[in-house]
C-alpha cells in the first residue's frame, strides 16, 4: 500500500511535533493591518507543536493580561521563546516539559485557575524564563506601542518640541522662576 | 589623525575617553602634548545612534559580564550586570542624562560633618569647596550647563509639571528644571535640544554635551591626538625607578601592543580603573600598581537610587522630552533628624515602554502588574539619587570566576548596603510618594534599585598615602607620573550626579600637570 507524500509529511510532523502554528486575525486598527492581506496571520513554530504553542500563548497572556491588546503582540513573544527552544534538543525538551507541567488544558481554564497553576511553578527556571522573555518582547513591537500609546523614535519627526512635550494642562503651568522659556514660543 | 609610534616615549597615554579621559585629551593636546587615547569601545556618532532602546543598549553598553556578591539589590536581580555604563568613544557621556549639579561644601567634608558612622569609611576630601569653586565655574561653562552663566534653564515638560505641582503642595522650595549639560539654543557648533526623549540612546542633535563630539574632535584638530578605538588597556608597566613607562593593550583583532608613555592618565571609570591597577601588579607593587595603601578598589560607591512611579487617571506622556527634566533639591542637606546622614536629590525620570518593565518596575506578573503598563500614558516618574556610605569592603577586586575574551579576570563587585543607605532610600521614596499623591496619583510604586550608573571612590584622594591612593590632585601617591582622571578619585560620593565634578577635577588636574611639567617635577 502506498501513502501520498502529504500523508507521510503530516505523520512525521505529528510524530515530531515540529509544525506547530499560531494563527490569528489582526484588529482592524492594527498598525500592521496594511501589510497583512485579509489581516489573517500565521506564525510557524520550529520547536513547539500547535497544542504546546497554544498553551504557551495562554501562559504569556496570563503573565501579562492586557485586555484589548491584539494577540499578534503575544505571538511575537511565543515566536521568540520557540526560536530559543529550537536551538538545542535539551532546550526544546525543557520547554515542552514545562508547558506540560501546567496542564494540557491550561488554555481553556479560567484566569484564576491559570494564575494558580503558574504560582505553583513560579520558582522554576521555566516560569522565570517565560516571564523574562515576555517582558523583553511583548512591549517592544509596533502592535504594543500603538496599544499603549508609546510613540517610538522621535528624531525623524523633529522631537517633541512641537509635538506635545509640554501639552499637559490638568496641572498649572510652571512659573518662569522654575523653568526656562520654550525656545519655539 | 596622527599615528604615534609605539616606541615614542614622549606621548601621554590616556585610558578611557569619557568625561575624564576625553576632556583630559583636549586639555593636554591644547597644551602641546602628544596624546594616545585608548578606548575599549567603538566610535559611534550622532548618525549611528539608534532610538530603538534594545539596539542602543547593545551598541553603547559595557556588556562584558562581571561577578558580584553582597546584599545590595542588583547582586540578586541582575547578577552579571552590577553597573550600566558605556563602552564606546565618549564613554558614559554618550548615554548620560546630562544632570550636572555641584557637590555641596559639607559633602566634601563628609567625615567632619556626619561624624563617625560605624561600618562606613567616611573621610574628608583633601580639597575644599573654595578650592573647587573656580573649576566648577569652568566646567559649567565648558558643558553649557542650563541655568548657569547666562545659559537659560530648560523649559518644563509634562513629567516635570507633575513633579513641580506635587512638590509645591508639599512645601518644597528648590524645584526646577535641573542643571543640565544640554544646549537650549545652538552653541559651540552643536545643535539645540528638540525634546526627543532619547538622551540615554545618544543625543542625535548633539545638544547634550558628550566628549564624543564636544572634546575629542577639538583635540583631534590640534593634530596631536591619536585616538585608538576598540583598544583595551590590560596592563600598565613601570621601570626600575617605579615610574610608569608603558601601557599594554589589545586591539580589535586581539593583537597585543605596548605603547611607551611619558606619563599615564587612567580614566576607565571606578570599576575598570582599579581593575587595571590590580592587573598591573608587579614585584614592586605586589598588591597592584600604586596600591601600597590597599585602597585600590575599596570604598566603592554608586549612590543610593530607586525609581518612584505615580499612576494618574489623566495623560502625562512622560516619554516626551528630556529624560531627566527636573529636580527637587530641598533634601540635598544633612539633617540627621530624618534618620540618616547625607542627603539626596529627587530627579525626574522616564523610561521608554520596552525598558520600563525590564528595569523600572518591581518584580511582578499578572493583572495588577499589567495594569501599571496599561497606564503607560498616565505615568510620571522620578529617581532618587542619594549619598551612599563608603565601606572598606564594598570594593572592586579581580573576579575569581569570570574572565574576559583575553583570559583576563573581569571585575568582581562586592556591595553590602549600609543601614544609612536603607534609611535614606526609604525616606526618599516616601517623600516621592507624597509628591505624587498630593496631585492625585491613584497608585504609587517603588521600582527596584537598578544597576549602578555612577561609579566612584575606588582610588580615593587623601593627604595620607596610607588612607588613599591619590593625592589632592588625583596623582598616585606612589607613582608620580600616574594620574587617575575619573570618578575613582572621589573620597566620598555626596549626592550629586558625578560628571560635573569629574570634569572640574580634570580641568584642575590638567592645570596641575602643566605646572608640574614646567617645574620638571614629573
């Protein structure tokens, strides 16, 4: 009996778990939506299965829950963690074991349960590694910057001298005794 | 740029191109001396500076890991990064926030003023404020410090408006937009500040003073500066007469070279300077070059620091504009009734979004932690900068566990916080909280102590060769043609950000060197 080439590839993938993928659809106002036809995105994993990648995404979102932040921002983190894990089979095994330790059903549990399960592993290198990568990557991409209001580089736009460096008006203006003149006036 | 011969023993070798070394290079070349300036880092420019914080960090920072011990925060939270300083032409003047206060007269007399503090190695500086005043004037003019000598003060940005309003409600009186080495108008061939908010990533208009573009090109213009970038000094050699006569260094390819020297100025900062002296031990200087006092590396101070964040329900947009845009100076006094000696400044600060969770916020995760970042638009921030107590065992030694790429030991930093430091920080953070609550903060957080950005004290000045490494001119007691030209000479740290004092001392030291050369004393 022969198998089609596709079946053989899929069965190898099933055995090795190496073709995990995360998918999503960008929010309509996402800064990336101009570049993504139909706003649908997919991020392939090098080390994690789809199941493990979804657990990881859910873990990252539990570490840093920002309602309304496009999942694409979280996918950046998952991709970075997956890439690091793909560097060696030890790293890959450690990550997979860690994700298994918080439960295969992690992503469908409610927030209180997910927090509780993460607290139980908080002292492990696995948790601390995922937390650190979350802090390193989640807030360092255009999707997050648009969401949190951070405006990024300023030199090419002439700085903030005429773009609101002193536009706060819910407190009194600082008198001349404590500050210098605004050079632009 | 000339290329002086390795065998030219009429050159002066300066190690390090930061506030001390870069300024000294200009001072010596304009006096007619030939200078070889060794800088471990690469030469960047206003064109190559990046306003992506992660990229800039990799580009400018001294990244070689060090080892640590002790009870202070970064020993546990950032074990291989006790200090955040630069490794680049211009040194830490490339990423500094330009904060340029003077030390107070009493801070130069710390031992006499504070008395004997158990567990601290307090001492009076061998120079007093009257001696330094002229040099502070010269340094402020050199750096175009705002609010001094006719330079306008900087305008108030949003982050400072919040500090100012809260501070006035508490009754603080010395609240202003800081003494900053930043051009508020074009001057000395450099641009003016356009309030970008990326001071820490290198100033792309050159408005902020840095030796990279305000001292070194001027030294090069004399035709007497040979700047060797990506060249790290590994040993200083001396002759049988005990005078230094050469500096060994490694270039970018790892090849070793020996540059002869008439005299040497070491300005690697208060971590790398003692490391170099310790690596230069010899039969005559068994504890390290110029270390008969055993004080090389000891008495390391870095200021007591900690972040204070106010979360408001209205926008602040604190990242817009100068990073260190204002200060409360009232607590820069000695008032033991507060529960500690020495004082502190409360300095406005902001952090870009990627850096805030990594460095600025206390440990945490989950919904409450995330809610602070959800409020990024509405955050105001300040950083305590206070006097920490020098301690004999807070010191730089050669690491027993970590080596650099050449197989040399890197620096080991041991730092135990003193109870005075802890009391000072608690007071400062409580005061900062009151400032923000006075204008409606719905939440105030205290961030962790970050890696040290100010390094001082490890080759301290003293009249007594048994108590200090250098004399009142930063000249090594035991080696008359060896000078320290950086913050390692500070006898005690005071509460002032150190750069202005480093420049003042270097201007004075250059004047002293000139007189010594004329008198043929060195």
